[in-house]
């Protein structure tokens, strides 16, 4: 039956039986031999249509080509010419449908015969008429953000009129841009006609070719124009499946929509769409279409009658692009205690390279099953099947997160006017700060820093002379007492930014953050599995419990936080991946509570080389203040209680408007430094250096200058300004100094000492170490001993000077060892008299 291609069975009620062809006659004989209750099943599931002997005696078959007029679609596994159809006369159609057939009076050729998709009750003419009415009559009541714009040129969009016929406007868009894709929201179809929606979802591979023919015919009727390639229907927003775990055998060959995160994409591979065969004897050629992954090679040449003389000519065959994508469950959709599921997606044609690793997408496609061979050289199959999805549509847009430049979202002119009006408000920064994590009480400086991270600086492209890329992303570290909403701040940013990854320090490994080498189960080849930092490219990577991360894992962050790249050399794969991500980390002190008598290095035990790469380091301390405790308690009760009046009063900006505001600024606003603002930044940097020089300390490094530039540009973006003003520099300097005051204060002097972050040791302790080393050098030369005990030497120095602690003594020993004066072997010290150049006192 399958070898006959498109087979039409014509049922003629009340007429004499006609001789059937080939396999069709066998089907009729088999049906007449079966009881009446089984005949509907054998006929292909026509439903509960009662089939009597008179009806079955008048079945005839003939090979008829389908008249859809649509091209072969690789994502459907074949076109309509490969689907079997049943042609019924008027009486048979009425018996199958259970209603009267409406004959078109304007069509003289309409005699009441109807074409049905084999095995269903779906009438082809009904589907076409319903879909044509939907395209020409449907007016939506509301549209999503990615449906409000209409392309009039490749990069130009205009507002779409809500009161107009939506899909007529989309056809006009196709006529202007000549992009042959029509995206159809299935929720619109369901609201227009529930029956049509159920047909599309239940039989997408059979229905979509007819919908393609309808939209192509409608386009030609309206514009008298034919595009180089036919228009394809791309349905999306089907009945949402909550997660991949709920996919079951009842969904096979149906249209589904699932959401997930792209974790890996394969290289683009060619897939044959039409094969070109040539006879080796007479050079006669034939073309054969690929149907569901298989191609029927011609066996006998019609010209010279030689068997098996055809050869496939690859250069004259037609291929289409194909890609395999791994989609993983979003962490929020997973049940507790479960590992994430993955599913393979097959992508064809224009959808190739439409998504990248790290994108959160809603995928609409056809759920397929494929048998798996138990042995590649045998025909036997396993009892379990492999499941895949043939993708028809990708939708990147997420209503609850920031929009990206390539997710299809569009802001109306009315929305842009609201954003510009908000940007003109002189208090716009304070309004935005109060809208950041409104459930977290206080911490205005931290919220202002997080807001600067969300806006970011201005990206500088690498020039011809200087290939190095200047970082525009802002990195922030939050450290302090437990219970001060550090993790809540990270969760707010993670749920807001579209390309964000959330990880914990103790649960992260080096390969989990960077990339790992894995073997692909399908191709058995070595592939690179990207980690959190690469998936968060052009986004934010939130790292909680930063202090509990292993040293080997932290070492990876050095290159990412400054060069914004990730170098990999594993298993023969040598590459450099982009990791243009902002790092938002949270750390707790080792003593559980912050010790004000210790530096930040001593409190959180992080290397100074890593701390110096953070633009802003904030301390979130728990103040012992009764008034603060009372206000905090009132705020928490307003959240957990039924009355949220106080919380609503604090929120001055709608969250949706804030998301659109940040998105608009990141995409359209690129502030530049003016001559006045540049001079102001230089003056601020020199002032920071002078303050430290007065006390013999370093209070600023070039990294602090670069951070000041990035934060100033972020403040200019908050005002929607294309130029960085002096007020932006003042605000950035104030925020930067507040962060330094919190994190870089020398506990011995109470002054800002950037040496704590840059070198790990404050200036006072550094001078003390140098003085102790000089004193120890002179003392050892005076003694004349070559073998010493480290413990005994420390106790002697400690008894002579109580200011010498273990850290100062270790620093002095390290300096003398680097100079060659001492050599260390466990607890024993060996004095090298020849390396001493200092004179004996």
C-alpha cells in the first residue's frame, strides 16, 4: 500500500462495483471478509461510520496526484503527495461527516464530491475554507510583545494596528520583505475555530501542506505575485506541555510546544531533499524525492532496460541544511531531587542557527519516534524507540524577563514614549533603584550597583590597531553577615535576565563552569559540552557561596572576569570561547559574622588577584539598631501578611515598564565620554591617588579607573543619554567610594587602602613585615648560627615585640626566603651568610 504513493479510494454509493487496482482489490476482499465491527478499523480508522456490504462493494481506487501546490518540507517528513486520501461522492461524504454537504453554487465543477485524508474524518475542502476564513477575518483582542511589530524592510519595523485583520497585515509584510514565512499563533486559531485547532494539533504533517497551499493561493490572489520559494506556515503556541517529562506515546506525531534551554548545537550538515540518478549505460537521468528519510532508487532504466544501472550524482542533487540541537529542562521546571531531562531536536532550512547555547526557547514541533537497530548490520530493531522533535518554530521571547535584540520583541511607539518620558524625569535613578528587588528592605547602594550591572557600560569594538577588547560588563561581589538578602538579590537578577545562569560555589566544578569533553551518543564523536560561564554569554552568571568554591575552580574566573574569553585545550579540541558575562557573586565570612577588626581578605579568605577584578564590592552587614529592626519587621510583615499596602506604596514603577526601560537602554543607548566628563574622571582618579599618598598608602589602581568609566556609562544609560555628563561621573564616583569604604578600609588606621584588594596585605602590615624582615636579617647575622628552629625564632621575636604576630612573621620569612637569605625545610631554617649584604650593626 505504501509503495503506491498517493492513493485515492473513491466510494460511489448505489452504483455497480468497479474493478480495483492491485493492492486495493486485496483491501476490498479483506474488508468484505471481516465482520462489520472491524471494517472501520481496517479501513484506517474512519471512526464509527457504519460500513455495509453495499457500501464496500462500490470501492474503486486510482492513483491521483495531490493538488496542494506546496513544495516539499523537510520538517514535515514529506509533502501532501505522500499522504493517502479518500474521495467520496456527496452521499458518502454526508454519511462520513454526519451532516449535509454544502455545494458551492458559484462553482460549476462542484458536484458534491469531497476529498478526505485517509484514516480520518477530515475533509480537505473544509480545512481549506476554515483556514482561508481565519486568515481573512481574524482580528485579535490582544497581542504579545513579539507580535506587535511589522517589518517593512529588513531592519525597519512599524506598529501593527490592533483593529486590523492581523494575518492580512502579515501577508503584506511578506510582500514587502519577501521572507516566505508566516507565523501562525495557534491560540488565535483556537479562539477562531476550535475544530480547526484540533485538526492541526492532531494531524500536523497531513494538515500543514494544505494550509501552505491556501496561504500561497491567497497571497497570489491579493498581490498577483509569486515568491521565489513558496510561503511556509510556522505554527506556535500550541497547548503548552509543562515539561519534557509529560511527553508520552499519546503525543507521537502530534503538534506539541515545550520550553527548555539550549545546551548544545551540532554543526550544520546537508540532508538530501531530491536525488539525481543517471544511467551508466545510456545516461538517462531521473529525479526522486526523499520521503521520511528514505529515497527510492530506480531499478530499471526505461530507455535501455538495464537493471541496477543508475548512479547517484551528488553535484546535481538538491540538499537542505539540517542541525541537531539538545534541549534541556529549565531548572525551575524540574521536580525536587530529579536530574534534568534532555530531548533531541531536528532543525531544517531557515531555522538552522536560529538559536544558540544558553537561549531559553519555546519549541513547537512534531513529536517523532524512530526505531533503533539492535545491530548496525542487521535489520532487527529494538523494542524501545528513540524520540525526537521535528522543529517547526522557535520562540525566544519571555514575558517575565528582559527582552533581547534578537528575540523578536517589539515596542510600540506608545511604549517608547512612556520610556522617554520616564528617562526625562530628573529622579529616574531613584525611581529605578526603588523598583529593583522591591521585597528586599534597604541596601540602596547595593541596589544601585545591581542596577548599574543590569545596564552595563558601552561595548567598545576592537580596532584595527588594537585587537584587544575592552570589557564593558560590571562585576559585583556581595559579602557580609548571613540573612542579609544576598541570595535573594542574586535570585532577582537571575529571574530577570534572559541569558542568566545560577550556580553555587560548593556545587560547581571547573568543567561545570567552563566546558567538558563528552561523547555524543548519536555520532559517538567527541563534542564540547559548554558550562555555565559560556551559556551566560551576553548575560549574567550568579554565583552563590562564592567563598566555598575550590581554588582550582576559582582560577578559571581570572581570564573570564578580565579578558571575557575562555581558553580550552582538551582531548584535541583547542579553542577560545566567548564568555562576555557579568559576574554577580555572594560570599559569607569564615566566622559566620563579619569581624570589623579584620580585612576583607581575612574575613572571606579569597585571593586578592580575584577580588581586584570586581568593580564593586559591597558589605551587607546586620546593624544592631532597634529602629532598623522595627522597620525591617514591619516590612516583612507587610510581605507575608494579607495587607501589602506599604509594599505597593514603595514600588513607584511597574515591573513590566522597568524591564522594557532596561531593554530599550541596552539596545539603543550607547553613551560616550565627552571632554568634560573625561577630565572629571581623571581628576577623580588623581584625587583618589592623592588621598592615599598622604598616608603612604595606595587608594586607587588603574582597574579602579576602568571601573569608574564603566559605572559612569551605566548611569548615563539610566538617563537615556548618549553622552556621559559630569553628574554621571559624580554619581559613579560616590557609589565607587562607598563600595571602597565598605570593603577596603584598613582596620588599623580606618582609612581606605586598596592594597588590601590588590595585594592582599594593607600598607601598615606591609611596612611592619619589611621592618621585621630587616630586623631578622640583622639578628641572624649577629648570631652567626646557620641552623635555626622556626618555632623557637618566632617565640623569641614575639617576646621582644608584641606587635609581631604569626602573619607578620610568615611574611618576613617569605621575603627573606625569596632573597636567598634563608632556605626553608619544614620547621628548620638554614641561614645563608653569603647572601647577606646588610652591614652588621
